[in-house]
């Protein structure tokens, strides 16, 4: 009987050690998975569009529009619009940062998306871009009426990230 008690005590001790090790492995695995999800989410939540927009008195405006979707709340939605006027001396970068909001629909596409940069500022400071649901890799600069600028010149940016 004494041997049985000792054997039972050893078995309980071994089981509890293995249980602690497995618990630590589960916590580590969950933490690693969370980190990966967070990294993937962060990468997936920033859209970067680039292109050369027309310029009246230079060879073009090198434009980069970064749209940070955040976690989907209006408070987290940020943008950064960088513009370099090519052919000007010196070529200087202008950067505008702020908040944006979205509206559903773009012209005849009810599932398109319109981005309102600086939505929380007066109308004259707002900038509009939008894409069609059939091609989210190309975003168009829009006029004050939130319509695509009709021109032979290129008023669109291409998705890079």
C-alpha cells in the first residue's frame, strides 16, 4: 500500500509538471498567433496609392496617398498625402495629414467607395478620391462634386501596397 501511495504521488507530480509545461506552450502559442494577427492586420489596414498627377506649371506631381483604415472607427481612420512637384527647383515635398471618412458609391457604381480626406474640416479643405468596386487597385482624384475628373490627362493613382 505504501508503494502505491508513493507511486501515486510521483504520478501526480509528473502530471502537474507536464500540465504546467503544456499550459506555458499554449500561452506562448496564443501570444505568437496574436502577434502574427496584429502584424497582418496592421499591414492589411494601410493602403498605399502612388502615381504622377498632372501639373499646370511643372512636369507632374509625384503623389503618394496612404490610407490607414485603423480598426474601422472614424477616430482611427487617418491619411497622409505626399506631393512632389517634379521639374520645380528645388523639388520640395508637401505632406498633408488628417482624418478621412468614406461614403458608399462612386458615380454609377453603388458599391464603389469615395474617400473624403479632411472630412472634419471646412469643405474647401476637403479632398476627394474614389475607386470602383470592380477595380480597387486604381483610385481616382475627384472634383468638388465627388465626380471623376473627365480629362485626357491621368488623374488616378495605382495601389502599391
